[in-house]
């Protein structure tokens, strides 16, 4: 088992602060939240698309038991964070470092799932190993087009609902904005009455339908959807536009250990995306969840495995690959 990195001074804060803010050098407000043990190992978690800072496992004792201090934030344009129109995945690095500096993290890890995955890979490429220890990209997309999977391969195996949404993105910001506003207007009341039906029109795997029925998952869906579009749907728009555009960095720049994790039955981000990343992220560890879809099967176990990877460099059971040595 890898040895835990030396302890460093972490910022003291009240546990479970669901709303804090910091102002970026360009004058934007960035909203964030903290969960778990303020003296624990710092992990900055990047939410999916759409989403917000409330995406975490709601049994906060889990993070304390694991010795983790989890930091989440509203990506630019979501919830209470100001929009940064035209942002690329690479631009998320600015806000991650802003949070790390605000909380006095000398060294930390980053994890991102779904739409947060490529943002996490940007951190792996653009933050030095002296500062960033390890990264997880879970069920994240591959680059679109010449830098990754060509359009037909990128969309292959994706549920028609997602294919339609990315078609709006390729049609341009005006079309995408109008359509996502319509989607959000339908989504909010639907989730309020039945959070498990958030992906009701998707042909999900049995594993994902079971995951959506978990009370903790329904709680977080209800809380997140109520918050994520408080300032409009600009964050969702910008995420989709970034997904179909150059990322702003090259995967060859990755110089910290990365875990790429994906589900074999995922219809939101098909397994081909994870497989492509596994072949192109330098030195990465790959974990394929053979029966899981987009949402995993045992959240608490998977969170524990992720913390063990991010803090100690212990790969999840059944993973393969050769990590880059930690800086």
C-alpha cells in the first residue's frame, strides 16, 4: 500500500458549510461548499453537467470517517457562480486553484465525474505535480472530433436524448440556450415531485435505475436541480459548448497520476469514451465497472475507493495500468 503523503496545514472551517464565496481576479463570484473533516485530506470535486456544489454524498459522516475534506463548487455560470462565457475545459483550472488558495491547500487532489471529468483532466494537465497529487476522471467524455473521437464514434451508443442535446450544441449557442431553457422549465417541477424520474426518457441500464431510486441520490437530485439554474442556464450551455469544442490543453501534458473510471452499461457517456481516455491519458490507471452504468452501484464503497486512490495512490480493485509517480 502506498504511503500517505505528509500532512500539511489545511484551512480550518466549520464542517458542512453549504455556501461560501470567493471573488476571482477577474471579478467573478465563485460559490463553493465544504464537507467532512477540515483537518482531513483535501479533495476538490467537480460536478456533472448540469449540476452545482450540492452534488456530494449526503451522509457527511462518510467523509469524516475517510479522513477527507471535500470541497465542491458551482462551476462558472451555475447556481451562485458568475458566468464566464466562452470558457473551455482548461479554464476550470483557474477556479480550482482559486479555491485551493482560498482554503490554504498546499497540496490537494481533484476528482470529477461526468461533465466534471474533462475539467478534472484539465487540472491534471495544467496544475503542477508539486501542487496536485492525483486526479480521478469518472465517466468522463473523450474529446470531440480530430483530437479524440470523430462525431459518429463520439455519439455511438449514446442515448437519443443526449444525442439531441449535443446536436443543439453543434447548432450554436442561440439554439442551445433556447432548448436548454425549455428543458430546465420541465425538469424543475418533475424533479420536485419525483427525483428518480430525472432521466425518465432515457433508456438506462438496470444499475442506473436502481441508483436513481436510492433515497440519498434522490435527495441530492432534488437539492441540486433546485439550485443549479438560480442565475440562469449559462453554465449548462457553456459546458455543452465546451464538450463539442477543443479543450484548451493536450492530454500529453498530463503529468500527475490519473484514475480513469467508467461503466460498461453507460448510455449517457458510452464506454467507448472511457476506453479512449484509458488509451490516451499518459500513465493512467483504468477501472471498468463491468455491470455499472453512469451512476455506479455502491456509492459509499466507490467514494472510499476514490479517496484511497486520491490520497494514498491505492488503485480500486480490478483496475489496471501504470500510474505516473506522484510528485
